[in-house]
C-alpha cells in the first residue's frame, strides 16, 4: 500500500526511513558514442527515478562523463586536439543522445572538474592518514616503440589458461580467467604491434585487504545487492582480497597524485568519486541541497547506483571500501543489470546489430525502446535481448493496438457527439475501483525494479478496458436515441480508465504522458491523483499519440549500423 507520506509498505529496495534519495548511473566513457547497451542502464534508472518523483519523494538523479584515462588521451592525440576538448565534444554528443531518450538527470557533469580534483585529493589524504596507502615496485607491460606503459586492454595475445587467441591483457572472454598482460602468450601492443617488455615502476596501492571484514558484511547485508550478485562477489574472498593499484604512469590524462612528479590517479579511482563531485556541483545551484547531509552516514538519505554486471567489482568492493576509509557514507544499494544482446547475439557492426543511440533515434520514437526495455527488465542481473521482430510486434500490439486504441475510439465519440464533455457520473464503478487498487501492486513492482511485472499488469488492465468497450459497443449505442447517455458513459469510462493506465505508464512514457495530460486537459498525473475521476470534465481534441512501427524503419536502423563509420573507438 501507498501511505499518505508516499512510503510503500512491504519489503522494498528502499530503506523506508529514508526521506531523500540519490541515484546514479555509471558514467559514460568519453571515448565513443552512446549505444543501446548504454541506454539499457540509463532507461532502467530513469524509470525508477521518475516513479520515485511521481510518489512525491525527493530523488536526485546524477551522471556525467568519465573523462580520464589512456584511451581518451590517445583518441585526442589521434584527432590532433587536447583531451579536454575531446571530452567536451563527446559530452555534448552524449548529453544530446540521453536527452533524446528522455533521461531526466538533475545534473550531468564530468570527472574532469575542480570539484572532483578536490574530492579525490581529500579522499586520498584521508586514506593516507589511516595508513591505507602503500607503494610497491611492480613489473608492467611497456611498449618500447610507443614509449609508454600499456593499460591491460592495450595488450592482446593468447590466453595463458585456455590458449584462446586475441584476448585482452586482463581477462579471457572464452574461459573467464584473469591475469596480467605479461602473462599472455605472444603478447602484442595494440598501439604499435610491438612485443611489450617488462619494465619496473613504483605504484601506489590502496590496501583493500584492510577492509575485508567490513566488505564481507556489507556485501551480504540485506538490500545492498541481489543475492546472486552477493554470492558471486564472495568468490573474491576465497584467495584473499588483493590491494588495488590506484596509480598510473605518465603519459596519462587525469589528476596527478599529490607529492609525485609522474604519477596519476587511476581512472577507476576518480570515476566513482565523480558521483560525489557531480552532486557537489549541483549543490552550488541548489541551496536546498547540502553535500554533507547526503555523503555522511545519514540514515535519512539513501544512495543507489545502477550499474552493469561487468563493473560490479568496482562498485560493490572497491568503492564501498574507499568510502569507508575516507569516512564517507557507503551505498544503500547497488542495482545490477545484465548485458544487452540484439537478435540473440552480442552487438556486432558486421551483422548490423551494433546500434547507436543516433542510429535508432533517426528512425524510431525513443519511447518505444523505453517501453520494450521496461517489458523485459527485472531486478536480476539477467541479460536482455532486443529481438527486433518481437520489438516491432510488441510496440504495435501493446502501445498502439491496446493502449492508444482505448483513447482514440472513445475520444471521437466524446468530441463529435458530446461536445468534448465527459459524463457527470462514473460508469462501472467496481471496474474503476479495480484499476485504482491495482496501482498498489504496480507501484510495488516499480519500487523493486520488477518493471516487466508492472508492464504485464498494466497491459492486462488495458485488455480489460478494451473488453468492456467491445462488450458495450458505444458505436452502436449512439445510433439508438434512448441509449445515447449509456454510450456517453461508456466512452467517458474508457477515457478514465485510459488516464489511470497512462498514470501507471508515465515513468516509462513521459512524453506520451504529457501529450495525454494536454489532451485530457488535466494537471500532471501523480500516483495519488489517479484516484480522482474525470466527471463532467471537458477534454481537448484528440491527436494521434503513437504510430505503428513499419518494417522499413527497422531495416533502416540495421543499414545505418552496417554503414556507419565510427570516428572513435568504443570501449
């Protein structure tokens, strides 16, 4: 049930005592275009945030550019520009794509910022003061031709465990083994093709092992992680936690480690701290927000991260330990999703299934993708498949054939026969009450990120709405003088039921919801005001809300993906 204060009873993801919520998505890397795999996470988080705001909760939504690292430095060099300029260019493209898919950030910032630099140095100083930083001379892969140390992903070779060729220098995609670049058989630099040599360098380490007990407790605590994610992360403890290398050697684009001449903070240190910096930046423009209230151990504020399963170790092992060491609050929960496949396969340029946000939005309404993802997503870290044939059928059947059909078939009678005015009383009050009561079940599904369950329930209600209209046949009733008022009542019922359905879909279809609010001549829909029926109410003219997907649009997207030339390497 939803109580008067907007809280949900029952076992929810949120700490019911929290009055404010801070939500982040993983920061898009400033080295390539947004693609549908990125959008899966952003859409999932945005739906959840919009639902929270519909309940009247204070929910802040943040993201921004992950700006540092060797790939950004090299991509900028290839273009003949400075890394800072490249980051601005890519950020502009990313933000345009995210805006097009209606991702409603309260702030979208960058890790290359004065706020982040100050916070990184503060956290580093606190970790030093606690004795959590140590140095060690290590051997690294060095490219003698490019004259630089190589990140793991810039070395390829045969897996030392299963011998699979063309594997990156950190882990094998075939057998899942992890290793160092120098462990590879016949390693080659992806920059020059040269064979890397081992070269010594002093590195700085965060002593993760100091927080093993804390992390084990945090990982297994209720609501922090899904059970299957917790169980997977506990495997890290079997051999003991390895300390985290937090430094990189020059040349590097990032923040220099204080007290050093040629050492920089590893991008995976300043990237999550970027969540804090983004909020710090927002606080400058929002006097109602206080940084310390959100980032100290305040039980009245919940912090949630939406991330993919490929980076869960950074967000659920390294990040909580860093925050603990620096005396900042730790996340209330990390929500993990799986990978996106297209037509059952990994996204592939050669197959025309590597689809960027720009490829998609040139041909199709972004809200269709939001709906399809919602219909597939649950709270488990399961992979999601975008089957383009199923996508077309589901949008055409659910959104056009079921949902919009209710409004279009009823609105024409209301406007032509009843001067745009709904009936003064409620027809079929038990059915209306049933629709309203289902809102609690749907809200619980949204709250727990069981979006697919919410969509199934909503579409079942849409079927019921269409069934009563089909049974009553208002198009026949209007031809019988003594049945005119019944036809009026049935069509008015249809629009009231449609309004309730659109309330439930507003987190998924925010733009369509705004169009519906204009058409129905109503105030913005909230979860609470769904209970207020429109009786003796004047609506406006109905205009088509959503169009059927044509096969030509799907083919055009695939052709764009096949012919697109990528200016930047997508990581």
